[in-house]
C-alpha cells in the first residue's frame, strides 16, 4: 500500500499474516468504498486543474484549519448539479464559496467521507480551452486522523525530534489526501497545473512543502507562512507539509536536461551527518535513473530530500527520508544477497518513485504494481549501475524470499483497494523475467525510457503499460502478464531426462501459458518453449543426461518428474 515494504518486518508472526490474508479474501465493499474509489456522476463532469491550499497548524492542539481553492475545468455540458469533494472525518468542511460567482456561498451535504456541493440549476458549458476554468474555495478545519504507524497506517504525525522540538508531517498514501484536506481524492485526476501549499507555523519552526519556496511571510503573533509551489501535475497524496527545526543546503546535479536544482532539508543537528551520507548515493542514483528511465521528470520543481519522523515516502519533489542515515533498509538487506547493504534503501527506492508513481501514475489504486513493481526494479538497476549485472541478478533473485503469492498483484477496481504486497518483489521479478525474454538490454532500456517519455506526467492503467511493452518489444507477453499479475500460481517447469532426450512442459499455470525459458543442459545453453503439453528435444552427443537448469533470472520453479 505504501512505497515502503510494509510487511518486511521480522516481528510479523505467521498468525498475523494468515489473519491478513483471510480478512482480505472476505472483504465486503461498501457504498463509501465506491464513492471513494470510482468516478461517479459527481466526479465525472469536471477535471481538477490546480489546488491552492492554505493551512494553519496548531501543534499544541493537534488541529489544522485552512482553505483549498480547487480550480477546475468543466468536461461535460449540462446541469451538473453536484460536485463530490472528499474529506475524511473528523475533519469537516465549514463552508464553500463559489469563487467564479462573487464568492457566493454554495450549499452542500455530507455523506460519510464525501461531500456533495450543490450548484442548483446552473448550466455548465464544457471548456474548450485551458483558459476556461472555474473555482470553488473550500474552508475546512478539525483534528486530522493521527497516524498509528506511519507511513503504513497513515495520517498526521505529531512527534518531537531528539531535542524535544516539534516535528510534524503527514503520510497518507492509500488512506488518501482527504484525511487532511478537501480534494477530489482519486488518482486518475491530478491537478494539471500543479499546486501551491501555504503553511502557517510558529516562527521558531520551518515549514517545507513540495516544489520551490515562493514566499516567506511574517504573520502576527509570532507566526510565519511558508508558501511552496509545484508547477507539474501531482498526486493528491504527495502534497505534504513538513514542520520542524530544519536547515538545508543546495547542490546542482548535471543531468540530461541541464543543471537540476537539488536541495536537502534536515534537522539542524544532523547537518554534517546528512551532508556526508547523502553524498554517497544521491548523485549516483540520479545518474543511474536518468540513464535507465530518462531525465528526472520534475526539473521545473527541483529534487528535494526532506528528513521525516517516519521511514519515508515518495512525496513528489519533496521525498520523505527517515532511514536514520543508514545503508540498507534500516541497516538490513531486503534481498539477503548482501548487495542491499551498500546503499541507502530509502534514498534510492523513494527517489525511484519520481519516475514510477509520480511521473507515471496509476489511474486506480488497484494498479499500484505499476508504482511499486517498477520502483522495486529501480533498486535492481541501481545495484547494476554500482556493482554490475551479476550483482543485480543476485539482488533481484534474493528479493523472491519475500514473495507470498497470497493474492493477485492487481487489486479490485473502483473501490480504492490495492492488490497484494507482492506488487513490490513479484512485480520486480516479473519485469526481470520480461527483460530476459526480450533478451536485448538496449531495447529494454529504450522501453523504460519510452514509458517515461510517452506517458510523461500522465495517469495510466495496467493495460496501457502491458500494451506499450508488448508493442515496443515485439514480443507477445500477454500471457506472461496474466500469469504474474492476475494469478497467484508460480509456474513450474517440469522435465524428464532419458539419455539425450529431454521432455518438459509447464504446470501450475494459467491455460495456454507458453513463456520461453533459457535452460542450461550442461555446457549447452538454449531456449526452450514449453507449453502445457509435453515436448521432447534431443540434445547433441556429449550431453551428460543429468543437467537441466533454467536460467535463475526467470521467476519460475522447476521439478524433475518420473
């Protein structure tokens, strides 16, 4: 559900895992799930073009209040009476002003976590140009849900740093941005022209948001407002404030599109440690990812790492960092291969999301594997950039120890439900398997870069990604995608050996599965193309009559049968 591997915690017991699996299998969806997860009539007629959020933060009372000006374009002509806006209780909307009509008050009704603004009999005309926009200003207040175990069980984080100073932020992927501000809380509709976030806090603290600092204004009674802005489209859950005793420094990265502004915001007492630590990975990471994925997608908004009181999140142009200045995943290696201890997992993984999740975003949370599978594979590519292909293969193969094959990677559409957390490791191994089938790393790299170029700042479905990879690779991978995304079985390549005659077929797989595999027969390495039916090949003289070793870079099992 989040951009961190939430179930890789050794303290998880088998009973908890079983309970989670059983619970998910019998989940019953409600009308609220549908309101949140689908594009109903009150969402379909308008498109968000910008959010202008202002929030006053009362740290002592753990409460916030503010406004969000939602700028939108009408996409459907007619009397589109109701507009659905999402805001989760206990937050509440106080009033709605029609900024396009002299700030006239608009009535609204609440239905659970959805509010329906009533425009009455007004006739709306679909916009023909980008200049034809309207807006509403929504006033909100309340005590937002407190994060129980951020970033996995999210909400607002009201913590203190090591010196007892306030340290505040939010983490809300999956849970949704509507946990703290009113919005159209669906991944398919990002504000096309970006967003501004103005944060008012005590003037002893620093407030950080996404993108670039546009203004800093002293207010009355010892408060300061920090205004930040992104000009690119941005996911709702990525718009996040950070509040604390921060200091920062800036650097320039020589990237493919020219100098990229990079800044690092850390707690003041961690400045020296942060400068040394981030210097190890950030330049290498950006160089590696630009090589494989194309230019950093948000040059206009800059790249930023912000120290956070939780492990980390991919907040666009303000990546949350909380890995305690350690290599690995809190010092460990998710792959068990040893290669994961040589670099900071959070720096690499969360920054990888700038390409997959933030640049390319899934329309529905059910397709979150597009975020997590590709980004987990970015770790593999980083290892390859640092230590070579053999190390990357070992890292990717090692990640398989975390795959449970409990549920399908793709979740349920229209109800805000993601698939199995296998989307991380199984998703990465699907991509690694596809890379072997393509058998051309230059072409594979072109596909990854092409995805980021052709779907630049866009939202997509799984089918869009599948179609693109199939078309660009020239390989019919449709059954491969079906097997690994829509099925929980691990394909088993069964084989028999009789002298120089070797027979093989696929078992434990979907109907008509026919993925080719590279196999070592002693010193002889060749491609085989199994199907459900047994096939037999005769190997050259000199075959030892024993060896049958599928290339371990394919995510499959093999079994000798009598």
